[in-house]
């Protein structure tokens, strides 16, 4: 079984992801674009399954939630009010030799310095004391701040008057639309608004595959509560996140729940818990849970001049709701699921020897293909039986059809992409009207009547 501290695991997952159509380097035929990635035929299915299951779990299966799909570009005043223009900064240093830029805190951490609670002055002192150089061996410039907002301009003329920003988070639209959501959805506090969407950050040093990218996708909830009820709601959402990770097949032993101290939290947060994962490249953030108080609604009310308050229909009490924010990254969820699911084991071969089997043990509900239909050969008599089975199964589950290469190789291929079950049509099928169903995880095989296949898989996928 793999070890999470083994860097080779990440390389193996990256190789499998490209070869099997999960994730490709973007614009590769032109040399690529630094740390941008495209989700291939299997990757988009896995990604969509993650988003769909999250939405069903946290929106459809709850009575206190509604959804939103907001524009990526917003009025720039949004980001003034939220504090992103003034506070959304990273500590930047530049290599004097190569002119490459790096995050100072990352360089310090790579050199064994704990940057927890450090301000810019402390970081500069630590850089000087350790005489830290760039990864290329060059001297570093003095530290300065760098705003991570990704800028653009609307219209044919580029000027400060038409400057806009690609949103760095999905949350702000929920706050800006608070009155419209409240008036149309007619929800009572406590209630939440969920959104899945793209966000953009002009990261200084992206890297580690899809862990840190400039374009990424978030699954966020802003949960509005009475100011006196925030602790109860915070604990509830912390449990929900733990249950979700368990549902995704993430081992508890690879998770760290870190309480963020005063002075380290974001400017809007009164309490934050970072949910960290033990990646092959170190223990780093996976999700975040923050108590944002009434900061955002109060700021947008101040900057817009609009009243953003809730009136309790029973007591007539008026107040600005406080907010609990579970923030989950789609891409990091997918990365962690691949790392958790990737496994290699020795298995016996037909001639009595042993070989290494690579298997992606994804939870069934997330697997890109649920079933693969594999006729033993390309002969017409088998294809005539196999293709109707494929069509019938596809009406219920996303199903793959594969008739290329030996059956053993096809099993291994389906194992590598995480397909839970394979249905093999052989020459006995022509006589007994039965097929062989193979389980991905156990490799156990059942002989099942074609007429009973749908019910058989309904039982399997409802387990």
C-alpha cells in the first residue's frame, strides 16, 4: 500500500492521470502554459461527479439551503468593500539573477523556518538571518507585498476607469445578492447559499500538479445565522465536512484539523479551522471553515448604501446575520481522491506467476465509468449480444465498451481508471444467456443472467 510521504506516488498519479485521460497539461502542443491543466474525458466525469454529489448532499438533501451561480466579473467596488484590494496580498521576493519571483513564506518553510504568525518584518529578518537564496542560487530582493487579484479591462480602451478583476473567491456574490436571495427564496435564518464556480488568483509560485493553480473551482457555502448561534453552526459544519471527506473515501489518518490562531486568520475571520491533508509534498490545506462574523454584509452595506439586514418574521428583531463559511476546492478534492484511491498490489497470473496490478479504488458513486462491457472477442456473434447489454446499462449508469486487446489487459485498464465492475460476454453466454461480472476491488467473478443484470447492479450501487 502507498505511503503519503512518498513523492513517487504523486508522480505515478500524474502519469496515470495523463495516460488514462484524467488530466492533461493545457496548451501542450504549444509548450503549455505554466501550471494550467485540462480535465480529459475521465477527469471531467470525476470532477462532475464530485460537484454533483456535493450539490445533492449540501443543497438538495437539506431544507435550509438554496443555490446561486453568479457572474465571474463583478463591479470593482465589490472588492474594495470586501477588503481584497487592500488585504489580498502575498509576501514577494525576486531572484536578482533570474528575476523569477517567489513567495517569501514558502522559501522560509522550505528552509525549515516556521512562518506561523510572522509579519513582513519578521519574514525579512528570517530571510536575512538564514541568508536564504532563490532556488536558482541567486540573491533575493527585499520583501514586498503582491496583490493576487487577476486584473482585466472591459471595453475597447484599457484604462483605470474600466478595470475589473476576475473573482478571487465565489463568496462575495452571495453577500452582494443577499437581499435578492432573501426576497425570492423566502428562507428563514439559519439558512445557507451554495455556489460552485471558477475563481482566479495570480499566485506567485503555483505548483504541485493541481494543488495550487491560478484558475480553480470552488464549492462554497455562506451560512447565515443569528449572531448568538454561530458556535453551534460552526460545529455543525465542521462535522459535515468530516462526514463529506469520509464519503469521498479520505482516510482520517491523513487529515489534520488546525485551529488558526489570532494574528494568522484572514482579516474577516473571528475563528478559522484549516482542514489539512498529508500530501506527498507535505501537510497543507485542503479545505477551510471560517466564521466571518457580519464583516461582509456590513462592509457591502457601508460601501453600497443599501441595507443588508434580516427581520425575524416572528419576533420582528432586525439584525445583520453572521456567516459560517465552509470552503471546499473541487480540484484539491479530486487530487486527494486520486491520491487516496491509487493503489498497487501483487496479484497471481494465469500461469502461476505474479504481476503488479494498479487499481484506482474510487468510491463507486464518484467513479467516471460505473461499468465496462467487454466482449471476449470482436466476433460478430458476441458483439450482437454485447452491444444491447451496453445500451441497456447505459440508460442507468455511465458505461464503457471495450473490445480491444486481451481480456486480461482490458481488466487492468478498467482497474486503472477505477471502473467498479466489468461485464464479460463470452461464448458460453450464447448458450446460457449469462455473463461474468468482475468486481474491481476483490477481482471476484459472478455469473449473472442477462435478464437480471439491471437488478444486480441496482443492489450493488445501492449498498
